[in-house]
C-alpha cells in the first residue's frame, strides 16, 4: 500500500516537473519577442490535401533574416526548422478546406510556399500573416523576394 502511494506520488511529481519544463521552454522561446503561432506542413504535393494530415502545430520566431520554427509539443531547445528570408517564395494563399479546419487554429490562413526547392504550407492567423508578409517584403536591398 505504501509502495503504491509512493509510486503514485512520484508519477505526480514527474508530471508536474514535465509540465513546468514544458511551460518554461515556451517562455524562453517567446522571451526575445517576435513570435507567432504557426502550423507547418512540410514537403507537400502540388495539390492541397483537405484531410488535415501532416500539420504540426508550432511557434515561429523572427530572428534577423530567418524564421526559427519550434514544435509546441516538444522539449527541444533548438528550432525544428529554419526558414531563410531570401529562400522563401510565397506561391499561394487560401483558407483551410475540409478537415484542415479541425487541424488548424480557428482563424488560420494557409500560405503555400517554396523554400529551397521544398514545397511547404504555413498556417497562421490573419494578423501573423500581415506581419510575415511585411517581414518578407522588408528584405534589405538587393535580395530577391517573391510574395504572392
């Protein structure tokens, strides 16, 4: 009986520590500012997939001439993806379709992009989209920027 209580107590403590570290990581990512919620679907085909499969929820952070993208449900301190401003080409914009509406945040807009030859989709709020497109267009002189 005491062993069962000890094991249950240990499990509760481990869950609490895990949740604390999870929240601390998010605060550290957001500490420097310039973050926004952004879901990503990487290496997709040319035709949109309305099933909602492949979307990963994350937080993106502006860092100079690149965007660092972190998975929300992860303990990793390094970004999962890094998108360079000069390599991002926006090719389409659309609203979520079909089951995608369930996989993404409620006010999401989907951007079809190409980054170094890889097709990807970014889903973000309308406000984050405005900031993202302004960041792309504000590239230093001489950089090629293509915004649809």
